[in-house]
C-alpha cells in the first residue's frame, strides 16, 4: 500500500514547504495535485514537485465528450505526471477513447476512474444516480476495467468488492482516510489504515489529517510505518 498526500493547502508556498519537509521520503510518497493547486500554480508547481523526486497524481477528474477527454488526456501525458483520473460516469466510450489516445506514449501515466465521491452518503448518491453506492460503484469499476483503465478511485468500503469483480491487480485508490480516527470533515465514507489494508487498497489518499496537522512529518512517518 502506498501513501498519497493531497496537497490542498491554500497557497503554493505552504504546499512546497510540506513537500520540502518530506523530501527524504519522496521515493515512498505520491503527491496528489488537485483543482486548487493546479488552477493556481499550474505546470511550474508540478515541475517543482518532480524536481523533489515525487510521483505525481494529477486529480482533475475529467468529464466531457470522448474526443475532448482524449485531447485532455494526451496533454496530461505530455506533462509527464505519473497518474491522473477521469469520471467513470463519462462512460465506456469516453474511457476507451482516452486509453486509445495514450497508446502512442512509450511511458504513459496510470489512469484511474472515479466511481463515487467519498463525500456522498447513500441517500445523497441515490438521488443523483438512482442506485445505491455499492452497486453503482461496482458497475462503474467494471466499465473502467473493460475500457482498459488501470484502476479506480473509490472508498475503502468498495475496494474488495471491486477487486473481486475485476482483477486483484486492478488498482484501488481511496480518499476519505482518517489514519488515526481524525475528524472526517465533509467526508462521509471514511476508514482507518487497518481497514484499508484489510480491503487490499493500493493507494490511500490523506489530505487534511496531514497538511492541517501541527507536525505533518510525524504523522507521515507514523503512517509509513503502519502501511509497510
Ligand atoms: O482532506 P481529505 O483527506 O479529506 O482529502 C481527500 C482528497 O481526496 C481531496 O483532495 C479530495 O478532492 C480528494 N477526493 C475525494 N474523493 C474522491 C476523489 C478525490 O475526497 N472520490
């Protein structure tokens, strides 16, 4: 299992300070760059993280018509990030087109599909998607698998079911991790590290419990010890 840190700080300086502080662990860590950082700090920020030796997960959750998604995927691959994601609800045609477009790259990024956001509870999810989370997350995961993607973003609670209906090597990346029982914030389907391990999760994403902590390095060291 690998740790991916969500760099959702309000400023580039704070994100870089955290990345520099954790540099000695850069081989073991992935940095997740999402809307906030990418919109504000762009490619230069990604380059700074690369220079520090980190693997980068660009979390832009693409959702559009197939051709537009494939165009965006091609540009993302050119940046040289290590992983990015799309919404599984964009459909099999769009996901397949993304994978087809990436064939020309000798080394392409891993591509994951978002199943259900971890901030949804079942009731809220049902109102939008007309189905309970577990059923729909599995259906989305199967579509992503059949479209040639490398894995999915899901909650810990769906990870094992998804592996069972796809493949044990199909990656599950799970946000909503509260390593040692920290506050859930807006997340609804949270879990701790022990559960993530039991459910065979490949990547845990941790944001606020690390970057809002008074001693982020200490927390990261504790997590790394626990996931070894
Ligand atoms: O602060 P916290 O640990 O809740 O951060 C979780 C991160 O994972 C956020 O950056 C959020 O955008 C992202 N994410 C999520 N649920 C998904 C996909 C991504 O929470 N399904």
